[in-house]
C-alpha cells in the first residue's frame, strides 16, 4: 500500500535523532487523521535503509520537503549530514556491512 498524502510538518529544526523524527511524524499524522496502517507503512519504508533514507522518506510525506535530499538514479540520497552523525541503517549495521 502506497500512502498518497502528506502531513503539515517540517523536519527542519527538529531533533535529528531517528526515533524522535519518527515520533514527531507519527504524532502529526495522527493529529491529521491518518490511520495506524498508513503511519506504519510510511515508518516501515523509512526504516528500510540508512539514516539518510529515513530523512528522505519522512520528508517525502511532509508538506515542507527536507532540503537535505536530492534525487539520484537509485532514489534519494543525503547531500550533507549533520556533524557527528555516523551513517547507520536502522538494522544496527554501519554502511558497508552485511545485514
């Protein structure tokens, strides 16, 4: 199921912790009447990659797009990261390691 709507949320200025971002997204989506299934579908897709993928996926479902993302042939990638953030996927492995 592909969710075909967005929420009124800007990721800019939020705590950049992945769990905080997912929580903020979920809370706003509930406020705007999204079903649990719709929210879970977006979060499932967001967690299906590294931190950059999470940011870009959540940004796709926000009215105010995440300016850190840009298109490439594989989808989205992060142009710049916040200092001190190690790129990890949400399956607890660092880039380059097998899942």
